[in-house]
C-alpha cells in the first residue's frame, strides 16, 4: 500500500508545483513585443510618382518644378475660389497660388430693359 500512497504524494506534489508556477507566470514571454503595423509601411518618397498615404500629391521623377494634380482637385473643391491647382515636385504639397477668391459681378439687382409692345 505504501507504493500507491507514495505515487499519489508524488503526483500531488507535481500538480501543486505546476499550479504554483502558473499563478505567477506573465501573460506573454519576456522581451516579446506586439507588432507595430506602421513599421511595415515603407516611408513616403516625394517625387517617385506614387502618392503615399501621408502625401497630398506626388509628381513623377522627371518633374523638376510642378506637375498636374488629378482633375477632381481644383481650387473650388479645396474651397479656394477658382483657378488651377498644381503639385510641388519637391514637397508633394498642393500649390494654390493660382487660386483666386475674386467673385465676378453676376448681374446685380438692378432692373433691365423690358421687351417693347
């Protein structure tokens, strides 16, 4: 009987040791860090012809000054009146210097000449 009793004591001791170790165990292994999704995104390169996430626009490599922007980008769509918007090839920012907030005369409130009888 003592061999069975010794076996139960050994099993109980091993189980107690495992439980005691598991109680103080960290949630993750030491020196393990969660992945940062931003590290997988290559840095933006202005002037490579591909508009990156953090660029307003991008010009092809052959551009030295400014280049055209997509047709949907206009001074009006940016809320800057009328005119042409360009992309700066060195900063990848919109150039809105050609936008004009000047509103033309749309006819006024005066009466016009009526049709004669």
